[in-house]
């Protein structure tokens, strides 16, 4: 295999790193090009929830990988939902028994996930090139040529574009992202656990939090800290509400006294539902994965997790296509068709979550209020309020 043209993966985020590992599992040579330096520092917790199906996929691709991520993350075992300060749902799960295999999920900072994946790439023989921003990708019938900003060129059999929302690879294929951006935004504050204090393993969803002037609030634990996600209201300005001074003013009302040194990051995100019109190029040599191919709102944790499935499917298609040009065309077309269909499912699920979190009508708001009123006597209404913000559960495996 050493004399074969490598597969070029662009982007060393979690999806690109896993794509490289999946390709190495097929014994294919891989060059991974990353624009950032090796000393890069990731701010914020970012994508922190790794689904159980993702852990199993990573484990099956690279032995010990899923277990390593699970051991570094946390598994919260209490879920609570409150409506205007009153509890409408609460459930405590028994601690996970490691002898029974991988947990149903794990929660850790994206930078930690990347560190584990990068170590696995080093062991698998992935050739990682840092500080190599890609400037051009040219596909032809029997391969690809990639140029980097320093004037170097790289030849390969395929390119896996895992270079995120502003993907250069996607732009070079002429593919565009289509979809919508919802009004409003969310502010995410990362808070480190208090030294010497046991971490909270409660995930808490607040509808119309009274201490947040009726805004929605979600508190999610991860290893060594937790994330506070606050939904904006009409008239909110991200420059104001997400400024460090303003965050330090309103945050204690939600989580208690919070010294400034425990606030490790503040970020803003919007609800984007965007999908590339094609996940490959006309020559079937470029395969788009992760946020290069689709953007979903973070509720439901679909972005990185569906990106892992994209990456695995891309590696399978490239390996199958090595046999002949016809086999390559069939395999990559199958990848693009299947993964775009999965993205449509995830986007629809994200849309359902968005309509629940930001009710588009008075009737929808009244439905939430009625469910909260009935939850104490009809538990399934509380369960609906607990699960609805994440969209249909069946979509999460895509």
C-alpha cells in the first residue's frame, strides 16, 4: 500500500481525525492537512456530548478508542426539567456498570476528544501536517491535487473535506449550503468545577427561568466543569448579554456565586439548518463530511455525532472504490446519497426542536404551558417537556 496515492483529509477537528482513523483501518495511506498550528488552543467546551452509538463506532474502528473517551468524560445520571421554576420532570439513573460495556454517552470538552483522537492517529500512522491551510482543491477523473498556502501541492486518490462550516474544500467543488438561519441566538458559558467540591452530575433544563427573565436555560455537566446555555429573548443584543461584564452580572442568579476565574469561556451560537446541495464532486473524488457538509443546531448533539458517521461512511466508500473507476463512482455516489438523506433527517429533527424551544405561535406556547400544568398528574407530559427540546430521538443515530 505504500506506493499508492494517499487519501488527503483536510481538517483536524474530531470528524477529520476520525476520518483519518477510519481510512487507516482500511490500511489506506493518509495525509491530514490542518490550517492551525500543532500548538492550537481551543476555547470553550464546544461539541461535548458523544452519543453511545458514536462510542461504539469509534471503538469498532480503533480498538480502545470508545472506551478511552468514555473514561475521560462524565455520565450524568440525573435529569431534571423545570417550568418557570417548578419541577415537571426528574429522573435518576443508576451509575453505569463498566463491566457491561460502553456507557450510553459521555460528556467532555471537544478539545479533550480531539486529543484522544490525535493520539490514536499517531499510533495508526496518520501523517499529520499542521500549519498547512488549503487554498485549492482540483479533482479529476483519477485523483485530486491539493494546494496549500505555502505553495506546496499534494496528490491523492481522494479528498475528505472535514474543514468545517467555512470549508475551503466545499467551495472548491462549487457546492453551496442551502437552508435557513433562525432568528435569535444562545449564549453559552463554560464554568469550571469548584476546586475541592464534587462535580454536579445533574443535567437541568429550565423553561422560562424566573431568574433569567423568562429565558430558557440549559445546564449540562462535562468533565471538570459544566455548560450554561441561555436562550435569547426578542430585543437581546449578543454584544451586550454575552459581554463578560454582563455574564458575570446575570450568571450567579442561575447557578449561585461564581468567581470570575471559574468562567472559562463565553460564546454565542445561532440556529443554523444548512445542508450542502451535494456531498461530493462530479468526479467522485471529493467527499464532504461533518460541518463541511451540514450545520445543525446543537440541541440533540447531532453535528459531531453525525459527522463521525459521515467520516466512517466516507472511508468505507473510498476503500470500496479503489478497485476500479466504476466501483469508485458507485461507492462515492452511494455515500453522498445516503449521508445527505441522513442530514435531511437530522435537519428536520433540529427544526422540530427549534419550534419547541421557540414556539412560532400562541397555540404552541399554550401547549407547553398546559403540559407543565398537567405534568404532576400525567407524567407523560413531563416526559414530553424533557425530551422535546432535542427533537425526535430516532434521528440521533444518523
